[in-house]
C-alpha cells in the first residue's frame, strides 16, 4: 500500500505533516479516536462529522467477537467508516486472556484480510513497573514478531506499524526503535506510556519519547499509543510524536470527567461549563447531570473529543507560528509534574534545535528562567561564538536605538560595532538582522552571569571601547553640573 509522510512545517521536533495511506490523507499531528468494535458510544458517522479522518480499533476484539462478519464485510463496512483504520494487534489482550496460541502470522493476516490500512504487528507491552530482564523479553518478543511480519506480509495491502517497547529503560527503547527502522519499518509506534501517564510520571514520558526519537530518522513518523490527554499533547508533539490514539475521551466520560485544555475536572464538582462546543452550548450543566449514565457518557465523550481536537489544532497553529515552546510552557504550568516534564524537555534543547526554523517571523519571548534554554537561543549562541572577530583597534557598543550612523556619532568610523542582546550579551552589529538578535523580547529574566560589555571587548584585544549611551550620559551630566541629577542620569549611574 502506498504510504508517505511529508513534513510541511516544523518547530522544535514537532511538525505539521501529511500522512498518505493508500488514497487517503491525514494531517498530523493527529489523534485516532479509539472505538470499540462492538459497542460504540459515539457513532462513527458523528466522529467523521467532527473531522476525524482516521480511527483506531482493536483487531483482537474483532477477531474474537466479530470475525466472520469482519472477513465478509471488511472493516470499513463493518464499522461504518470510510476513513483510515489503524488496528492494534491486541498484544495486551493476547497476554491478558492467555490466548497464546495466536501467533504473529494469525494476527497479521487477519488485519490485512479485514482491510486495515495501518496495522501494528503483534507485540508485548513492557508496562510499568517492570524489571529490566522482563522489559528485555518484551522488546525481543515484539521485535522478532515485527521482523517476521514484515518479511512475510510485505506484499499485503496494509502498512505495518512497528511497535517500540522497553518502557522506562531508555537504552531498550532506543535500540528497539533503531532495530525496527533497520528492519524496514516506515512508521513506528511507541508503547507503554499509559501507566506512566496515569501515574503522572510526565518527566519519564519525556525521556521515553526522546529515547525513541533518537533511534529514528527525522523523516519517519512516530505514533504514541494511548496518549489522549489535553495537557500532555503539546509536550509529546514537541518531542516528535506525529500521531496518537486514545480512548480517554470515553473512559473519562464514563466516570464523569470533563476535559478542558487546562486539565480535567469532575462534572459533579463543577459550577459552569467553560466550553463552546455543541454539547456545552446546547446542554446546561444541570441537564447533563440529570441525564442517564449512557446519554451523559455519550455527550461528555463528544465534548472531550472536541477538547482534544482543539488542542491538536492549537499544536498545529503553534508549530506554524513558531511558538510551540510557548504552548508547551503554558500547559506545563497546570501541574507540578508537568513542570518537571518541561524541565526534562529543556535538557534536550540541542535536539529540539534541529527541527526549529532558523528564522521566525515572530519575536522571541523570554519570560522565565526556563526560556533561557530555548533552542533558538542555543542556535544563536553557537552562531555567535564563531562571529566575534576583531578587525579594528577600536570598538563601539551601540545602544538599542543606535544605527550604523551611531559609529560616526561616537566619532569612530572604522571601529568594530557591537550591540547587546538581553540574554546573549555582546554581538557584532552585522548580526542585527539575523534572527533572533534584535527580535528578542525579554522580561526581567537575565542570564546568571551577565558579561560586562566593556570588559569583554577589552579581553578581545580592543584598545579603546566606547559605549554609545555612556558618552551621551557623560555629556548630559556635564551640562547639568550643579543641578540635581535627573532620574535618567541617576539610573545610569547606579547601573
Ligand atoms: Zn464542550
């Protein structure tokens, strides 16, 4: 089956891309809503109407409960949806129900026979917590099945998705990912994040995704299993996850949990519905609470899906505008564990820089000490280290309003001109129009060890260093001799 992935725009390791499967396309980042093949809370036609062009379902459940019907009708007619179907192998259920006679070949041929477009090969989820020895077994078992499936079923009309296992053991995760790529998989899926996420171990989630991404070329898309939480979506996208699947919209709805882009609330404890989706605009909170359980679950599920969809759109827009970092940071304020995850993400700044455009149309915001780790600043700092070269005996430090004419204003036409960036410090004025040197908006945040421009230039070997504002201030102080200093000159002196 024809399969391709094209990156249209990127920021950090997040990308807006086009996933082409057969003749169908999905724009990424994308979340496949998980549907139960026997009982659907939200009809597939309604999911399609909401803009979901791909669904995820479990091939094991279809195999055990609707096998004959599925083989006759094929999955699209069976479940009433003509978009892209991704099927999970049911590795978890195979293990859970002890149905161990079902091998990789049975699972693969069934998925291909029912017409699934994206099929995960039979794996064994590592889970959490897990011993190192057991984690190794799950990686080896999943990898062996994956390779065998690809070899035997490569000719079928199905795109095989390689499952990455290894859990919290980063070395296993990385090796699992690179081995699948070597074996020829063009689409990988990272397993086992569910328990990690349920335990709010978001920093570990960052480590897992980063390890997987390290083993995969940039051009290969990555799916993250079961990660439908509005708070972690931007984080996962920023680390290079392109698609997700989740049943969280239903699971949360069943227990009366109402998603918002800032977290999850309990319907019973709420006083208002802070959402403008069709459910929330047509139903009052009181009405929702009075509905029977099934109908309330259905409506809450639809609401939750709207929230997830909105968050995905927010991720895409943020990538397009070059402010994905800002979005991840904003979401990280919702919970201390998410803040820890953001700190972990910042440790990967150099990798994130690889997908971050060299030039952005929008100014760079530095609002917190965390922002000092922004990849844009890392890239600029690396560029700067090679650009500080002395070509004259004199140097002029131009002030923020100073132009090239500033050099003549201070009487040093042949002097090397510098400017001061609020975070990066001194830079040659030729870089002024290079992003982000004059496009940075910083609040009170300053680097821990700011370098004094004059001293830094003397260290570069300049005989004379003139600071543009300083000369003006000296002059203004002279003319005002005797009078009390103006607020401006007093602040200049105290600096
Ligand atoms: Zn709503």
